[in-house]
């Protein structure tokens, strides 16, 4: 599954030799790369920065260090890492005004001409009253203005 330059499929621009074992492709670690890893591992560089210098992935560096039996590194210690490209900002809740909120004006009550299902026509309010009848007031859509506020929760 390699092309003419001994690269795996999809790695045509790679300058690294690859080994294939059990259908698993991984970059071949040259003796120079292993020596460089042994030099850089005990230092203050993060695994990511070591990986960039060796031109492999961070997980490849960690895995190779483990297979070589290199001493585990302390977690949380001061490491040299890449500077962040963005600055973390702390969210601050805006201060609310302490002015009292006035309640909306009370809606006008609908006229009391309830209709049954047979008497309901287009342009009439379809809000069902407690008696099982419909409101029947003039409505632009399904409900009159008063019942639209109740149904849709608009002030």
C-alpha cells in the first residue's frame, strides 16, 4: 500500500521513511532521532515541542519514550510551551439597573359572544373557553389580541 517513493497512501509530500507492520503505518525512528529524543526528554521542553523538532506527532514522542524506558516526567512542573495566540478573558456579569420594571397595561377583555364549533368561521378567535365554546371575537390569525397574549406569552 505504498507508492513508488515508499510513502503510504496520502503521504506523498512526506520526507520521512515509513515502516509497515501488521497494517499499521508509523514513521521509522532513525538512530539520530532516538538520540535527539534522549537529549530533549529530560529537559524543560513539552512533548509537543519535542515532536515539532523531530517532525513527528506528540503521541509518537510519548510512545517512543515509553518504549525506550525513559524516566517519566513530573506532571504540572514548569515547562516551556508555545505562547498562546489568544488571551483568556474572564467573564464579568454586567451590573443591572435598579429601576423598577413597570408591568404592561392590562389587556382589554374580549367581547362575550362565544360560539360553538359549527358557528366558528374564518377570522374568528379559536381560543377555547371554560364552557367548551370558542371566543369568537375578530382575530387576524388564530386568536384575538387578548388570547394571543395568553397563548403566546407576549406582553
